[in-house]
C-alpha cells in the first residue's frame, strides 16, 4: 500500500531543523548581455559593472550541508571542497536561481583578502565582499619597492566598491593586494535542481560556492 507524501509535514521538518539564511535575489542588468563583469558597462550606476543587480536580503529557511557529504558530486567534478548544498523549504518565498547570493548565519575565517586588477577607465574597483572594519593593508609592488595605499587618504570604500581618490593609485591593469576581513557570501553557481516525490514539488536544491572562488567576480 503506497503512502502519500505529506508535504506540510516535510515543510514543518525543514523549518524545525533547518537554518535561517539571508538571500539576495539577482536580476540581470540591462547594461550587459550576460551576468558577466567582462561584458557589462564598467561604470554602470546600477550594477557597478557586475552585469547583475542584487535586491535587498530576505530571510529563507532551508537545510545546509557541506559538500563533503555529497561524494557523488565531488567525484563527478561538479563541486569542489568549500562548496555547500542548500535545500530551501518548499514554501520558500521564491525559487532560488543562478547567481543569487546566500549568506550563511555562521562566520567563515577562510577569507583573508584578495588580489585586485585595476579596472580601465574608472576610479572604481569591485571587491569580492564588503570589508568589515578598516582595510588592513593595500599595496602594489614596483620592482623591489612596495607602494602602500591608505584608506581615507588614497581610497574610500562603500559596500563592495573601492573608489580611488586623486592621482596616487595603481595604474590601470596593475594588480594590488588588499587585506581585509569579510563575511563570506555564497553564490548559486549552477542552475537549481528540482526535487520531486510522487509528483509533488519538494522545493529546489542548489549548489553554493564562495563568491571569491568564482571568476569573473559577481
């Protein structure tokens, strides 16, 4: 005798045992043809050159598991260490989609900073994350000389945008090192996988990857 799947009970289980995360829905920006920083307008006032605009964060409940528990995905090369799997509750406010951002509720100390390539034709560089507190170090290397830049004197930071002040800055195309603390964000980097049982939609299942591990930067 078959047993019908109890969707309300499943939803209650996820809400009882799941985690509350923050999600930022992504929207393609009209300045580009793809969600790709290489094809977007670098000085777009809406997306800042990302090709994607993000809505304010909303809460969403779901089950979060480490990718290390998904052996088949690792062996197939679909995922890699550091990734995660998120399964929202079936009654989530909307379906997650490619390039959405998921902010997990616990700290991640694996991120210490990044190398940034100065963008051409603009004074704005886009960071992986919005720094927490003041930037620790910012410098380039010219030959054997270290050139340091100071927040407040040579640049300012607003959210993920580093804005250079005056003419003392790395040349376009040069690489500079930026050391700062941040809350690691995860990106939906593959199209969501549907979950069904007995024809009943159980909600999506998405693969997450740290934003700084994805190129180009989103």
